[in-house]
C-alpha cells in the first residue's frame, strides 16, 4: 500500500470504500510545521464521475484499486465521447471529453502508445506515451540563421495545444512534445 507521497496522476485508489481516479495533485509544504508535505488531490469517482478534493499527509497510506491498462488507438469522436479501440480485440472504449480534457491535446490519428485505464471493466482514464509528434499549424515565420539555443515563440499545434518552440520552427513542421511537461523536445523525424 503506497503512501500519499507516492501516488501519481491517473492512479486508481480506494478511499471511503469507493474507487477514485486521481486527476491532479498539488504538493505543499506548510511553514512552521515540523513534518512533511501535504498533498491535495482532485479525484473523480469511477462510477458516478463526481469530483472529490481531499488533502492527505505525505505518510497517509492509500490502497490502490485494481486497474488494467489496455493498449488502444484513437478511432473517432462521437458527440462528447472519444472512442478508442483495443489493439488486441478491437473492443471500443468510450471516454467523455471532460474526463480526458488534458490528454486530448496530445492525441491525433497517428498517436501511438496510448493505454486506456480500466477499473472494474469501465474505461476511466488514458495513459499517454512520454512524447508525441504533432504538426505546427500556426506560428510566426521562422528566422533564418536562428540557432537551437535562441529565443522561443508560441506555436499552435494540430490538436489546438499552444507551446513555446525555437524561432527556427515554421508552420508545417512536425515537432516532438513531452506530454508530462508540455514542452518542445525537438523536431520530429518526418
């Protein structure tokens, strides 16, 4: 059973006899307190979808729920649901756009390495690969002679995500993005 300090985003935990997916974690270290950090977690009930904000001390023990990760691929959008297909048996997994709002910014038809997180056979979250490749659809013109260590500029990607890129990147270029830090990693090999 892990401590609260060891819980990561998209982990499934059992709290008050319900299963929750941890969507966001904020760590704070109160001044003047002997002891450790405090973790504020935003969690969503996997059955009802209701939100719960709870605060834990770093040494609090939180039991993990049984979850399964299935490799999947993005298939299509059906209203407010994003539909992913299991790569082994092609069974569909519908995830509401609100539940995966952060992850949707990194997904296109070519994104590989996506895992659907299942709790009690219900799809509840996505695990993304560490990096994805996306196309730059809008940015200021590239500057001739700009080096990799120069200033940055905003660039809008094909999914709507806006990140900072080096000045030498132009509209139409493909870039590699770190999904955890939301940062430019380099040009994609295309």
